[in-house]
């Protein structure tokens, strides 16, 4: 049995952060967790073609703030914010708290693993050959400046009678390096011959955080050194 770790969970506390920000006692934990799942599920089903990368949920005392990261913000905002109001009314049946929605645009969709996986899934559903869709996705990701990409696809590929799994790689994917900025996404293509699963890893480079020295402390050290030289 494979010993696999999610790239996001492995790097939380180093270079990544949680997608839900709230603290609650053990009695309400399951309710909040289920509520978050339902909110994300409604948003992704309602705007499946809006290229949604992730939904970040912040819970305050009596308010929920949603940040929807998407490649097509116009589809979610709508004309004069009409779609935002429709989304709020759809989410009102899930939670009684007041909901505030922020939209953030993905500037480089080719470097977002979730959007790359969703794009491949949509092409497969439109009966485009899966190898052609994957090859095009790898070319676009490399052209955008990624240092590596890996795509795994599994299911009845091409309508075959028996399911199989294929993996396509380009560049390097250092999964065990904490400072490596690896984006991960998974998507599903619903076809007439069954479900096809797609997993995408994109390596964007290393993130090295340097320790900052307070300005006041460094100034004191300089003053002490200058006084010692004068004496």
C-alpha cells in the first residue's frame, strides 16, 4: 500500500496555510467542518465552468467571509454583482450567519494545479483525446515558468474495457522538500464510459524565508561598536 502525503498538509506551517481559519470547541467542530464542506460543494457545483481554484473560509463571531480564488471572476460576480447575491441566497440554506464574499483572480491559470486538472477534465468530457489534452497542459505550464509538472490520469482511458493509470512528467517534483512550492490539485471527468480521475502536481520553485533583524536592535549594535572604536 502506498504511503502518500498531501503536498499542502506536509507544508502547512512552513510555506503554506490552511484553507479554513477558525477555532471552536470539540462539540461544534464536526458541525463547522460539515458546513465548510457543503459551502465549497455548492460553490463548485454552481460555478463549475468558472475555473474555481479554491475557497478560503474565515469565521468571525457572527459572520463568515469567503474568498473565492478563480480564473474567471466575471462569471461569479455577474452584471452589477447579481451573481453574488444569488450565491448568498443559495448559501443561506446552509448557514444562518451573515456571509461576505470576496473574489480573487488567478493571474496565471497555467500555474494553478487545480485549474489545470479541471481544464483537462473538461476537454475529456468534450471527447478530446486525453493524451492531446495532457500534452497541451504540460506545454502551457512550462511556458508559464514552472520548473516541473506531473499529471496522473486513471480510469477507462479512451473507452477501454479495463481501467488503467498513466503518468506524464516534465521537469522535477521534489515532494519531500519542505521549501519546495508544489501546488496540487485533483479533478474528475464524467464520461459516458465512466469516471476518470486526474491529479496534477506543479513545482513553482523554492520559497526561502529569511529571519528579519529588528532595525532598532541593529542600530544599537552599531552605536556600541562605534563607541568602542572611539575609546
